[in-house]
């Protein structure tokens, strides 16, 4: 099936797990895929695997460490400059940290990588996305948003840190970002959705050292495979029959209910304003919304 022939899809965090499964599925359906990855070596290995599966050269690599906002800016510029068009942006990259750490920019790592990086990347690519009618943005969130805590006065979790609450808070931020973005693009030919992949056997958390490396293979026995977890993302990125309002949250390939604070429009607007300040918007030169 080559229904995506001629389309260009960006996938972040695509060197393993859901991201790689999504990138491969899009390539198999005829798309050209731009992979944004931190490791050049793993990126090259992923590119080779996907192109071997697709039977054609169809993957371009772009390097960026999402812990560094200056690298997000650089890769956004490269993507906008080098890709002929952007049909799909799949914000998939993510981390979870067992203990609190900070990025080189001084932000709590989970919040920075899972929310600030895709927030910045999406905003910087927005002119390119809007220039191509029918483009799609898919943000990989999680049912973890249900137990996440998002304190606008403590987004860096300085006062208290719980690994699962902070991870859940970053996923809540993904949903709120999607909802506010949907409001802002109302009336434009752009699709914006968020998705829950389910509990998936991926490398998420593998950066936490020995305990994680021991636990992950054991827990993987009870998880979905990456291909199963990627199914919802792939549907939202590729299927022509998806007919849901912008901002819809999906799980198991169909619309799903959000809970509590995830549906709060004022919280979504407040988070957006706070995120603009944290990534350095405000001068009117970076954000298309100013």
C-alpha cells in the first residue's frame, strides 16, 4: 500500500520502540521519513533497517538532543529548510527519570524533553505545516496524564519530586498543549490530535542505570509490542478516514475520554504562556502567535 507516496513525515524519538515502529510503517506506506534522533550511530542503524524493510531509500536523519533547546531550534531550522514539505509531525520522543535531574538549560529533564522540546519544535515548524493544507500533528501522550500533577508555580519540580507524578505531569502537558494548539488553529486546514500508546516495551527509562536495565526486560513480558503500541499513532498520521475534531485524544485507535485537569482550557492557556516564556518566545520573532 503506497497511499502516502509523495508525503514527508517527521518522527522524533524514532531509533527504537514506538517511534521506530511508526517510522517504518509510514515508510512502508510510501512516505519519506525524517527521523530526529540524538545518537547518530543508532540513527544510521535505524535508517538501514527501515530502508531495508521498505526496499528503497526513504529515510533522512536529523540530529538533536532534546535536553538542549538550542539544538531543538537548530534542527527545526534544518527541517524547515531541507524538507520540501511537512505532511506529518509525530512528536514521539520522551524520557522518564527515577530521580530529579536538570538539563543544560536548567530545566527539570522529564518536563523539558517531554513537553518543552516538542512545544518548541512544533511552534517553529508551524509556518511550514500551515503552508501545506491537510498536514497533521500527532502528540504521543499517555493515560499517565490521569495521575500527573502540573503545578504552574513549580513546573521544574523543585519543591517536590515523584518520578511517576512528574512523568504523568509531562503527559498531561502533552494533552493540554494539543488542546490549546487545536484552539489556536481553528479554521485552518491542519489536524491536531494526541494519542495514548498503552504500556509498551520500549527503551523509555533505560537512561536510569542498572535497575532500569534489569527491570525493563522483565516488565516487557507484560507490555504491548512497539508495533502494537504504534498502531494509534500510525492511524492518526496516515489514515484518510480519521474524522475527529482537532484536540481529540485517542487510545486503541479510537477517541478516548480525558479526565479532570486535561480538559481545563484555562490551564491549557496558562501552560502555553508559561511554556512560551521558558523557551524564550515573547519578542515576536519566534512564535507565529505573537
